[in-house]
C-alpha cells in the first residue's frame, strides 16, 4: 500500500518542524500530482549539488560532469530546495514543456528511487463536507423509513363503517386471465358487504383473446362464470377506440343480467370488444387504458347529455331499462384487476372514507399477495408489496395525499357531491386519451 501524509505534515517537516514520524532538520520533499517525492538523502549525501544536463543530437541525455552522486539536473534539485513542502505540479509541467525528454527521465528516476507516498486528503475541508453530506443523507433516509414504519402501525381499533346508499361501479378490465382467477374476482365482488342493488359489475373484455393455458377465449370464460348461455349473441356495435388510423374504429357486444353467489344477487354488465369484421390479429384488443376511457367517456356523456356512439347508447339502455338504475346516480368507480379479489368489507370502507371527506378524489387500500408462500420469488415480493402498498401509502396519507394509486385496487369519485364532474371531466379524459 501507499504511505499517506497530510499536507500540513509535509509542510511542517519541510520547514524543520518535527511531527509524528518526522525527522530532525529540513526535509526536501515536494508534491507532484498528489504524489510525494523525497530528495533529502540525495541532497545530504551529494552535498546538495546537481549537474547541468544536455541533450545530444542523437536524443540521449548525458552530463558534462558527474562527480559522485550528482546525477540529477541542477534545476530539478534547486526546485526541491526552493519549493520544499509545496505542490510543484505547475512548475514541473512548465519545465516539461521546455524539455519533455529530460523531465520524463527525471520523473522515472524519482518514481523509482525517491517516491515517498501520497497526499492524505481525508481531513481536508472537501472530504469533511462530503462526509457530513453523506451522514445527513443517511440520517434523513433512516428517519423517513422509521416514520413510514410508525405511520403504518394501526394502533387504534378499526371502526365498523355505517351502511351507505351511494351507487358504485365495479370496473374489471380483462385480457388473458384464467378461469380460476376470474371466478375468484367475480365472486369476491358479488359477496361484498354492500347493498346489491347499488353496485354494478362493469366488466370489459379487451378483445377476443385466448390466454395461455385456456381452452376458450377470455370473454367466453367471463360469460360462463356469470351464467350467460352460449347461444346468446348480441349484435356488435361501433365506438371510437384509442388507436391510430383504422384501429380507432372498434366494435363491441353488450351483455347484462344478474349473478348470484353466497346469497348475494348483483347486476352485471359485460362489454366484449370483438373488433371489426376485417380484424384478424387480436381482434378488438385496444389495451387496458382504452377500457378505462370507454367507461369514462360513457359517464361523461351521461353527465353532460351529449350524443353517444351506438355502443354507448346500448350500454345506457341496458343500465337504465334492463338493470333499472339511472346511470346519473353512480358516484364512485372501484377499479380492480381481473386477478385481484377483494375482502368483503373493502367496498364499504372505501365508500365511507369518500363520504367522510368530500375533497377526496381517489383512494386505495392495502394490497397483499394471495400466493405469498408459493416460491422464493413470491416470498420476497411480500416485502416489496408491504413497503410500496402499506408503509409508503400510510406515510404519504399523513400529508393529505398519496403520489400513486395502484391500478389493481383503487376507487375514484366520478363527480363531486355538488354534481361537478371529476374523473369524467372533459380535460381529464382528453389528457388520459393521448395515444
């Protein structure tokens, strides 16, 4: 390893001040590019002399006189005497520009025979500043983690919410999920502890897609779970989709009815994107965002009484005339993924929080892994979910807002209590509809 000397230690020993590990008398050493070269022994043994060097026409360096140990150039030796204890980088570089070959050979000689160590800058002002900045940053990070942990602790008992009469949309976008996960999701929504007549399952199947491991397309799986007969085949209707060129035109079928599970009978509405007749590759598929915008567009037009596309007119007819609820009555939308199942009391707690604070635009709950013990990967994901869905959200909520609502389980307010559009506002939909 290298021996390190502090800059003050180099200067003190050069001026004859004895320090820890130092010597008596002057020490002829200098600093060059953070390296320390010590000529004390050379100057002491050679009587402090030097010889003038010349460069011959052949490019070799020789001396006119070489008495004893005087083999270094006089200018180099004099630099060590005059500038002992100082940084000579600039002086050395100026001499190197005048005679590069000579100074290069001197550097090789000094490096081989008179190298003393390096400058130890660990106690310099810049290092102290950097250390304190790192320390301050570490303290802040640890404090945030600590307060996040404290914020996530639920020390008070959970109060049971009151019964609510608000109308809620349960929006479930589907793509390639299997029957098991879809059945769990639909059954958990049906079994929610909430007035069955005031919730509507709004399921959107994003295309006629057959997922891996499935024998039938995803829309057929959903319809089978809900008890829709295979011979029921409504007419596909057009709507304006999120896409470019010809993909802006899409068609979908609408199914509606009632589904029953655990004594609950809940109305449902299924929209199946089937695509135009000339689509061959993933017919009807336009993405999850298109499914959400479809829902937002519909309630925007309901709120402002705007002209509707054929598909939206059919959705309006099914909700108002078949299910028997005016679409204007729906205030909230619960968005969950098709592989997520919810606890029975989750909906009423979210709605109660919305009703309690009318300024709340969106809200989410904690999401956990259902298959935490399935593998080492899922076991490790438990910590990721706990930090991002529990600690972080609880900590951010102390300041009155959260930075992100997880799409797998969150609720939004469609309109304010005084009937102003929020999620279904025109500017919100336009910004979210950028392709």
